[in-house]
C-alpha cells in the first residue's frame, strides 16, 4: 500500500513539473530563454509546401493536382524486392501502399523481403498526387512473374 502511494505521488509531481514547462520558450543564444506573456500565442506558421520530385530529363515537371496536394512522378519498382520497392515509394513521398499475389493464389506478403515486384499501379513515370495508392503485384523471389 505504501509503494502505491509513493508511486502515485511521484507521478503527480512529475506531471506538475511537466505542466510548468513552456513549449513556447525560445533560446535567444545568450543561454537564457524568453517566454511569451500573452495568453493567446501567435499561431504557428503553416508548414512549407512539399515540392514534387524532379521530373525525368526531357519531360515537363508534374503540375500539382487539384486541391493543392503535392505531386510526384511514380518511380519504376518492377523487378525490385518488395521491401526495397516500399522503401523507395516512401522516399518518393508515397505512403499509401498495398501488395497482392500476382499469381492469384491469395498468399499474404508477410516477409516483404521474400517477394519481388512484377507489376505496379500506377505505372512508372506517372505524375500523380502523393496521396495516390500504389499497388504492387508480387511473386515469391524464386518464382517467375506471370
């Protein structure tokens, strides 16, 4: 019972200590920090716009899709190990990813490093919004693509 009270007391003290911290404090470079005395701090600046990936040589840069969402050109993933393709898609700004068994056997791609990409949708070179879903058609590494 005594341990419970001590733990609860320490947790409460820790919460109070953290509550007293001001996340708005700014370092002025002098080793001291300044705080805002206003009760309504100024709104934070909007995040910088994400720029599209550079277009291949000889092609026009992709125009941002309607709605102001960032655009990028879909890289070529066919022939890559599924894990490498997923990492590349994320590096290009695409985070909505799915994969399926290209042989139609409905196998799940549990260990992504054991699968290779045979097809991709949308196709490589397509300029699209980065919130577009990329789907990979895959087979096991030792299998041939259909």
